[in-house]
C-alpha cells in the first residue's frame, strides 16, 4: 500500500540534507618529518554543520596504525602534548587543528609520508561515524591566512 509521507516530514528532510554527516573537514594537511621519525602530526579545520552537538572522540589516518587527538599546551614554560578524550562541537562551531594547538598524532606509521603525497584523515564521533578528508603532505604549514583558498 502506498502511503504518502505527511508534508511536514518531507519539509524537514529537505531542510536538513546534511544529517548523515554533520561534520565538514577542510584544509587538511600532514607534516612530512625526516624518514627516521616514526610519528607525525595532522592538521585540519572541522565544522559542525548539523543541528546537534557532535562529540569527536577519536581519529584515524591511512598509513598510520593509530591516530590520537592531542593538544599542545604550555605548562611550566614547556610545551607538552596531552591527549584529548572528547572534543564537543556545538552546531555551527569550528575547531582548528594547527601547529601549537590541537592536532592529530599519527603513530605506528608504515613509513613517513613524503611531500606531495596524500593521507586520508578521519575524525570519529561517539556514534562511530568517521568524517574524512584527503590531507596534503607538506613540510611546513600553509602560509597564514590561506585557510579557505578553495
Ligand atoms: Cu601530539
């Protein structure tokens, strides 16, 4: 039997096309360190385009056995990295992972990625859904103010 959806349900579905993945991941890059290093860091900007708070609880990266959410903080005059267990993002809120602050720590690398290569970076929310982007591998951070060149 065909039963038409009530119009109000259809309207809500059209108004919220991003429900499947509310997180937008942009400006992703991974730092190329000397090949003797076994860890490196990934950076990105993530925005919650959904209507509900999203809780980021983990990460993954291609070519890395593990990826962890870290934050660099100055403590007692020294920079330290601390794990971040949960990063909540309110609707409309963005978080910038950048050198000296939040970053993805890529561990157990198969090998150090080289400049010009691409690494797939994913953020994982507490509902288990990954939000991913292709990250350019580079030696240094992009020039300041180039966050949204696309
Ligand atoms: Cu770290």
